[in-house]
């Protein structure tokens, strides 16, 4: 890993059967392949058979320098499995940046994102201003899992990654000179 490369965990926050999260997350991971400043670990909460308190999950999150949370909006908020993981693994988020890729109906998952921001603030994490959101997500993607109109989501993903990697490098430098006082 180069000195400027950021270890990024992309977390799929939904565990429901027939969920759309892997489609959105796989698209986003594809967008990171255009960059040489990130190394991605795709964390699927549904695939972790030992649950949100697993030592393996804790290790993967602790190794990350930044996070992208891929979240749907369920009943005007975010999934319970995501909340359980956050609460079980809180220290792993200290002094690290978190960005959001959301999806849903008319709101595009943005209400879930707004509920997640204060949760991550409580964990001493920094959330980015810009997000990527897919309104009416199921109609936005083709059968191959790619956005039907890719330009706007790709531009939004680029801005999000620019902000996230800036924060990750800034916090890395700050922690190298002085431990974070959590």
C-alpha cells in the first residue's frame, strides 16, 4: 500500500433477503477502481455468519481508515442490523471519516443518512457533507447492476471519494502526531 492510499471499508447495511444493497455497493466499489488512492474491503453484514460482534468484523473495521456506509431507508430510517453493528463496533470508528451511499424510494435514502450522522458523531467519527443517493433505486439500475444514467452518480461518487480520502489522510497525519483523546 502506498503512503497516500487509504484503506476503505464499504459496508452493506441491509441484511434482508432480496435486498438491493449489494447492487449499489458493487457499483460503488467499481467506481473506486478508477482511483489509485484507495484500497477497498467490501463488508457485507449479511455474509458475516457470526454476527455484528464477530472478532473478524471488528478486525476489518479497525483496519479501515475510512468508511462508506451503503444504506437503504426503512421506515424513514436505517436498518436495525446496521445500528447493531455500529453499536457493537463503536471504537473502530473513532477519529475516522464516514461517507454514505443511500438508496430508496422518493427520498433516495437520505432520511436514513440524516439519522446516521448524529450516531457517528457520538462515536467520534467525521461524516462527509456530500453523499451519493439513488431515488427510486430499483428503476435507476439496469439488469447488469449499472446505473442507466451513469454520469451523475459517477460524478457524485468522485466528489464523495475526494472528500473521504482528504479526511482520512488528514486524520491519519493528526493521529500520527498525537493520539486521539476519545
